[in-house]
C-alpha cells in the first residue's frame, strides 16, 4: 500500500494527459503520484538528441491549432522557440516538380474532399447513418492514391475505417507550429516537481473494495481515485487488467477508438543536398500509396523527415532499419537527384505499433462510433477516471487535446474528492 496511507489519486501514464492531471491535482493540494511504464516521461511525445545528433521528435511534432493551443504560451514561457511559418509545399508529379496547374488541380481536389466529408457529417448526424470517410471521397484516378496516403498520414488510419462524423468534429485552425528543440522536450517539462515513478508499469487495477488498489511492477498502491491515461490499444489489448472487468459500455468505447499507425524515418546529410527552395515539404503525387511526405531541411538543418500513415506505416514496421531508410532515400533521390545517397551521416526510424506501452499512433473513431469519445471520458463507479487524446471530441490525436483532457479530468476528480 502507499506509504503513510492512501493517495488521493494515482495517475497511470506520464504523457501529456497524465502529467497535466497530476500537476493540477498537486497544485490543489492533493496527494498524487504518476506511474509511468517507460523509463522516461512524455508518452507519444518524445524528443531525442541521440539519433541525429540534434533534436528529433519520434512522435508528436506540431503544436496544432496554434492560436488556441494552451501549450504554445507554456512552451514560450519555458524558453522554447516556436516556428510559426508554414514552409512552402512542393509536389513531385511524373518526372518533375509539379507546376502551378498541377498544384492547383491537386489542391482543388483536396479541398473538395474536405468539403464532401463535412457535408456527409452534417447529413448523417445519427450513429446509424454515419459513414466511412472513404465512401464520400471522389475516386479520381489521378489524385485518389496520393490523397488516401496523405489522409492516412493525418489520421493514422485508412479512410475506410474512419467515421465522417468524428473526422468533421476535429477543430483545425490550420496553424501547425513545430518546436525546434522538440515538442517532446516541452511535454517533459510538465513533470518538473511532480512525483513520477518511472519503469513502473501498472498491471492491474482492483476496484472491488472501498478503495481501488493499483498493482505495479514496484508493488501495490492504494488510492481514493485512479486516472487512467493509457492508450486505447493498450487497454483493448489487456495491457492493464481490471478487477472486476470494466463495464461493457466502457469496453465498447475503448474498442471503438483504436490507435492507427504513424511512423517516421529521418535522414541527416553532411551538407545541403536539396538545392534551392528549401526548407519545404515534399511529396510525390504519382508514386502510388506507399509514399512518405517529407519535411526538407526543417529549421535549416540538413535533414529530411519522412512521415507515413495507415497501412503503409504498419507495413514498414516489418522492415529492417536498412530497408526503411533505403526506401525513403530512393524516393528522395527521385526528387532531388541520386547524388544525395552518398551524403547520409545519421538515420533513425520509428516503430510505434511495436512499443508495448503504446501500441500505435493516435485514435480514430470507427464509422458509426463517433459518440464513443464521450463514453470513454465517463468515469466508472466515481473512482476510475479516463483521460488522453482519445477522449477529446475536437482535439483528438493531438498533444494539446491530451493536455486539456488531463486538466478536465483533474477537475472531475477534485469534485469527487470534495464530496467525501
């Protein structure tokens, strides 16, 4: 049991949601501890300087919807830089860089698909009439494959498995601001001063008695309340057991919001091998579905970062590091010339599905299950609470969505504790 008695709250997970909830409760004077399965904080927001010899975000990278994102001011107050300039986009089409007519045609097609998704969501307002995003996308032979690839990068899930209602509820200001020092480094500052136990995976939460008991790799803890921020894929896969089992409605909500797949490959070069017109983003439009979308020379560094989503991101986890890097380098060489291949100095790839404490990227509601986020947020028995990006109806899949959910659940827990 907890030293010197019972905790007011045990928080499971030291990602943005868990750290946010823990800070809010600690500031309210509550006795709280945050338990983290990994040997680091941050969850899916993780910055490493080891791989490229400069900051690299393995997971979350952008401060999305920057003007309404509470982490922006927090990062700046902590001394982090924020890049508010969106780099120009370049598209490779057939055998060269797309000209204005091609770029305009592509953008018109993309805009039309977003409008179609929103229109379908407005018409199908009930779960029984919800649709899959794929069913409302125009099957234009020219643009369908690159759009589906890009959609999978954004959603981490293939369009056939995403609810139009859920997708349309996402609140996007189209202000996506990266942090040169790393977004994971920003999230890590939330742990400052908090009682966080690392390498302490939770194996079971027993809520049969008057107070929940949390079994961990470092022993048992007793708590008046428990806040669970583990991913839906961890929960669905039995990574944390509950005694008794969670009620059926909660299990249904968890299963309705699986994590998709999103991975990166990053290559560092010994010089600027990309020529003029950089930094930029670059994406092939005529190379099928198995494509990366690249950040070229972000923050002026001689680096290319490729983003993959959905089935392609899952498939490359089965490849070796050499194979993944060779695939990315082949695509980059097509766009920027074969001479670049001899200038790679560092490389790194991610494999989030294989991480046993995450098991994927971020959540997307299955068609007909857009309401599951509110069910996932609902506490069980007034003692087991849930937070994380998956409970957010309008900022799901984002760090600030997780962060805000942590604040919200801390307020709920505080009200529950005040009743006792």
